[in-house]
């Protein structure tokens, strides 16, 4: 069970997921790094703001990657990844092999939610299948 979900990339897609999680009754912690969008995201979705992306990784059970694909290397290359950390990539076109190189030792899952996630109606493909990610 994921009780603490870190989010890297607090834009529209992450917001849709956060709305859907909160509407479903999920009361876990959403954790985001301190960026310019953090105050608004925190207020809207009851997210905890922490110092930086490394703290998000360290304090979360799983990470939702929702950065723009062009920014993935800049967002991940300086981070240290604990062995087995669950990483849910919502970035279209970014292959698992590329993510595995940027987040060595982590468990990479691709998930492609859409805006309907906000109302709990997003058909979200998950690959490879994973019970924690699906829950």
C-alpha cells in the first residue's frame, strides 16, 4: 500500500491524479519539492512541501514522475535512488530503459493517466503490471 506518494512535476497531470486520489478517499501523504508551483499545489491537494527533490524521494513510498519528457534528465540525474523504490512514470515517450539509467535500482512502472483521473474515470494502463501501482 502506498501511503506516501512523492510527485516530481506538479503540473496539470499531477493535479488530475491528486484530485482523483483525494476524491477516492485516499488520505495518504502527497509530497512535493519546494518550487514556484508548490504553494498552490499544496493548498489545492493537501500536499506536504519539502526542501528538494531528493527529500521527496527519501520520504516517499513511491514517486509519480510527471515532468515534461524533455526535462527528465535534469529532474532525475542528481538524485540518489534507494534500491527498489517504486517509480511511476507518467511521461509519454520516455522508455523504461532510459528511466532505469536515471534512477538506478528503482522499480520503474509506466502509467498513463488522463485528465479523467480527476473524476476517477481514467483508464490508466500500467506496465509492467504491479499490484501496488494498480492500487
